[in-house]
C-alpha cells in the first residue's frame, strides 16, 4: 500500500489493512459539533435538514458555509430558491433535530417553527428553541464530491432567548455543561 493509503489507527500505529475512509468517519465522529437546522421553503411550507457541517467564513462581509448532500430535497430547494436559513439549536430543540435528520422522510418542520415570526424579520423559517437564526441568500454553490457547499450572504440575524447549545458527538446528542472555574482557564 502507498504511504498515502496508510491509516493511523491508534497513536503511533500504522494499520495497513484499515480503510482510510472508515477511520476518517470514526475520527470525525469524535469532533463535538454544534447542531443546526438548515431551513428553506418547499411548496411554500417550512422544510429543514439537520446539519453539523456549518461554519462562519467571514464577518466583513458576513458569509456562512453549509455543506449538504446534493441528493437532498434541501439542496435542490436551496438551489432553486436561492435562500436558506440556519437555526443554531439549543438543547430544547432536540426533537426538531431528530425530526429533520430522518433520511428519506418528508421534513416539513411547521410544527417546530416559531409561530410568531416578526413580520419580515427572516425570509426563511426559524426553528423554535434556536439560540440564533441566520437568514442567507446563496452567494456561491460549489460541488464537492457528493455534497454541495453553499456560501450564504447573511441578510438578517435573529438572537433568541439563550439556551444551552445542542451538541453532537460520537453518534449521539449532548448538552453542554459549564466547566468549573479552574478548568475554564486557558
Ligand atoms: C447530527 C447530524 C448531523 C448531520 N449533518 C449533516 C450535514 O452537515 N450535511 C448533510 O448533508 N447531512 C447531514 N446529516 C444527515 C441529514 O440530516 C439526513 O441524512 C438528511 O435529513 C437526509 O435527507 P434526505 O431525506 O432529503 O435525503 C446529519 C445528520 C445528523 C443526525
């Protein structure tokens, strides 16, 4: 096997027969991530997909990136409408996160959205119990393997009442406990 094909399995160990894609999946599973629901409209109804592949690109101008599998209804709808929202979930939005990650199922999220969205505050659906919602217009869409990377130009930001963030790690959801004062010091 070529050096590039070798995979680090444990500290200092190079495992010749381990597949790098399998180990890569396991490694990324150990990265604790915040959880978002990427929202859009499908047939004029709120639709959402749970995602962890989301990051800020720049503040000036405000740009954000999400990576969605190209085959999803969400990716098609976002390409078609040119708009998407990102609701950054708090722990109380766990049910919404589970609902919006069911593969192959309709993901109309009417029941999980804020009923009283301020008039015109966001062009995209806002998930209840989100710590914040970022409303974007598609600035660029780049294909990458079987995903589409959407770069969004931020048009509006709504901050909702604070909640502990929802975190995903090792194939399960977690809350975030505050560290003790001693542990917080860098
Ligand atoms: C915690 C978590 C994070 C996820 N992150 C992403 C992501 O960043 N991008 C993505 O395309 N799918 C992600 N998924 C998978 C989608 O939520 C799920 O497969 C999707 O709802 C399937 O959509 P479809 O039914 O339209 O095919 C994630 C799932 C979970 C549970």
